[in-house]
């Protein structure tokens, strides 16, 4: 179906919020969706979790993003129609397509792909030009360097070049750390902006051995913040890297560093910025995940806005959180280059008097690609395009990943692991990155790498008892549904192939997973040993990279003959607006 500009102008609503008027503003048929009314005297632009997707993509938002306890029915745990109703978005609109899974395939044909750094560059330049470079700043919330085969081969160097051309002035990190310290530091030498992480410190042993640090007396490894004058006022950007890097990833990548949320250190730093440096506003550039940020905002005072990332939640309105010092606005700006957050601050007499926020979908059909960025993208991709352009399969169904429990893309990976490695069961990590493929759209090796390209991709086969399998499922489930957000590391449930089970998210750890069965319906025996395939282990492995194993399976043509799917039954969440089925 041909795309028409007026489709967007009639159906897309701009998400806007002000401290004085906390509701969505509707778009009009005549105004461009990117024509923002001038407001305030300082503009901050925010992207996050781009995962190295240089070109426009399809990305289906989740149909299952369940909130438990106090978070049930609250952003970001709303999906489908519940999301549309909460934010006043028309079901037939471009915004409904960008922000939700609602009628995704039909809308994909109507509105096309989103994102792309050449298109994003055009939008960033426009929005910064409206207020002037000196009164604006562009920041990135992390997961910029990882997520594609190109980024993996170049170890993020391609994204450093792109970031410099885009004009990113500050960033924090997550997957960036999985390239290891030397590559990280080499890339940062080339990066024109600031890498900020107030919550990364040297281990005691590393400090004793005089390991490199930004501030040796405290052991803080990276610069915690930077201050920029915007509109004649001092605005501080504080970096908060992913707190659980050594837990979620192999410890060998960051052996000399400790992470964590570090509330106390953050509060001290914010107080110093307010008291000693006399800043007029404090912005936290966070990769905590939105639930963690909501709790953090209630416990640390003096932060005006948290620009959040990690959990890939595209939330049109900030969530106001009260704390001892006043109110902090918490945002999260989606993923894969689909969105650009725009926060306009009214700064007056040493404080923020008002805020206007918009989370703009980056519709590639509406934005002309910037020539310089398009040339750069073409140049860095050129050496690899031929090797990765081979068509290896054409799916007969929509392949997507994002969702609390499963997705057809992960089901495909699990089926390939079981088939090629001759295993009864497959376990695959619940990563939230990885783009969507439409039914009938040819899959190439580049597409497959966009689902699997990490620095520890080795596959493996091992024996596990039924009890051990249940323990793994329970542990990951607790990471997802623990009532204390500080015990949530982000990501979704480990994907399981050849295995069905029932999950009760509202129960306590140890009792959420039940009725485990093999594909044929035979119950899992706690003491029996099963042959289990997997990949992305935090322990060193020697197997073939997962993309080679899955690529071999796809080339065989068996995907169209074999049934994909995992039988997961949910209990205790009936009517939860974070579950649209």
C-alpha cells in the first residue's frame, strides 16, 4: 500500500506534556507533526537503545508487558488498546502503529519503517536549529554501539562515527561495556562527546593496583556529569550506566569495575551540583530501566527529569514522581532509533518552572535522509553488504521478539538450536533488541545478525536436570516480576523451545513456574537429565556462533514445514492491561 503524507497528518497525534497541563496534545490535519511550538529557553534531545540500527526498521512493540503489584496498569506496563486509551491515541493513527502492537502488520504497510540515522539527523538538525545550537543539547542513553553484525565486526567504531556526525554531546552505556575496557576506551578516544557514568567504580584490588580512573581518590572510573549552559542557565547532565553489567554479562569484560544503582553516591553528586556548582537544572541520563527509575526518583531528590532507557519502553508522557525535594519527571524513549525525545525547559531564577515533553516517532517516510549521514552509512556498510545480502529464508509469518514471554523470532532460534544441535530443549536469552520481519519479507544474514550479534555468541549443549531447568526459569522470572524494581535487571523471560509451562507472575519466587512439560506432553521429571541447547552464556563456551547454527537451519528450508511456538499459560493476570494476548 502506498504511503501518503496526509495519512500521517490526519492520524498522528504529538505527545506533549507540561507540568501545568499533563495531557496529550492532538495533532491537526494541516500542521506538520514535527512543527513544535516554541517553549521555554532550553531544549534537550534524547535517544536511547538504538542498538546500532543505522537504517529504518520495522519494530513491533510488545503485546505482553505485565506490571505486578503497584506497577499493574501503570506506564510502562500497558499494551495494545489499554495503551491507546490511556494516552488518548486513535487506533487507526500513525502513533498507534509507532507506540503499540495494535494491528501492526496492516499499519506497517501503511506507514512504513521508522528510524534510520540519516532521517534522525534531519530531524535533530531541524529541532536544534529552531532554538539554536547554544540552547540545545543531544544526549544518548546507551546501547548505541551494539545490535548488528556491522557493529559487532567493527566493535562499535561505526557508531562512534555516526554519533559524532549526529552531534551527540553525552552518552552513558550498557552493551558498550561488552566490548571490553580497551575497545571501550579506544572508542571513547574517538568520540567527540562525554561518556558519563556516576555509578561505575574500581574494585578494591584494581584501586590498589592504581588502575585507570577518572577520579582516583574516589575510584570513580568515568566522569559522572557535565554542565552545559542552555538559554543562559546551567544544566547538569548526570550519567547512570546499566547497574548490573557484571551480572547480566560475562565478568571478564569488566573485571576491574563495580557497578550498581548507588543511590547514596548519586544523591551526594546531585547535592554538589546544586550547592557547589549552582546549576539550575539536573537531568539524569539513565540506563536503569523505567521501573528502576521510578523507584529511584522517589528516593533521590534534586533531579528534575530522568531521561530513561534500557527497557525499550516508548512512553509518550513523563511520569511525575514525588520525593523529599519535590517532583521528578521520569521518561523512557523506546528503542531502535524509532523515537526522539524532546524536552523543553522553562528555566527561571535558578530552577525549572515548567517542562514540555514530546516523544516523536521518527517516520522515515516523512523525513528526507541527510546526505552526509547517508554517505557515511553507505561507506561503513560497503565492505560487508555483499557478504550479508544473501537471502536465506522467506518467513510465512510475522517474526518479532519483544514481549515478556516469547516471540516468533525467538521461537525460530530455539527450534533451530534444537534441530541443529539435536537437543530436547533449547533456552535462548530474552533480549529486547532485534528488529521485526514481515511475513513474505526475505531474511538475509544481515537480518539474522540483527537478532544475534553479540560478543559472546557461542552455542552449547549440556545436560540439565528437570529441577535445574525449573530453577533457571524461576530465577529469570523473578528478575522480571520481583516486587522490588531494584531486583529487576530488565530484559524478558528466557525463551524455551521444546518445553511448555504455566507461569503465575503474582506468586513468589520458587512458585511462579509450574506444569513443565516436553513438547509431547510428558511432564518434566525433576531428577531426570535432559539435553539442553543454548547460547549467550556468561560462562565461556566453545561452540559455533549462534548465527551460523540458525543460518544453517534457515537455509535448509525447514522453517516453513515445522511448527513454531511455545505453550506458555499465564495465571493470575487476567484483565491485566499489560497483557493483550
